[in-house]
């Protein structure tokens, strides 16, 4: 992830994203730089408009989350005719686990 952040910093400061600049930013951040990863990232970003990619990435999750989240919750509520008993079942399991754990500790310390 540091490599991508370094590329974003270079882009934001209008510096060229090349191996030397990327390595310099990573070194300054105290990252143990792997040359193969630097080369791969520079090659991958060669034809990418980073500003455009960032704008698209920022817009997609917000739109999908707002539209899909509420609709999915409504659908799940409507489709579920079975009462939700998972909370009760989980509480019972937790109590059993607590009891079993306590017995073991009690036996250890008498």
C-alpha cells in the first residue's frame, strides 16, 4: 500500500512517477524498498490518469452504498418470515463457553 501512497504523493505534487522519484519517497518514509515492486507499479501506472481514477473510485462506493444499502435492508426484512433467534442462540453458546472455561481455571488454582 505504501507504494501506491507514494505514487499518489508524487501525482499530487505534480512530480513524474518514475522509479527514482518513487524510491526517494519510499526511502524518505522509511520503507524497505523492493525494486521489483517499484518497477511493476511504474509500469502499471504508465497509461493511467491518476486524477481521473481517484475521482471514479471516490464516486462509485458512495453511489453504490447509498442506493444499495437501504434497498438491501428493506428486501431482507420483507423476505424474512422466520423469527430471528440468533441472538438467543449465541447467548446460550457464550454461557456454555464461559462455564467450561471457568471450570478449567478453577481446577488449576484449586
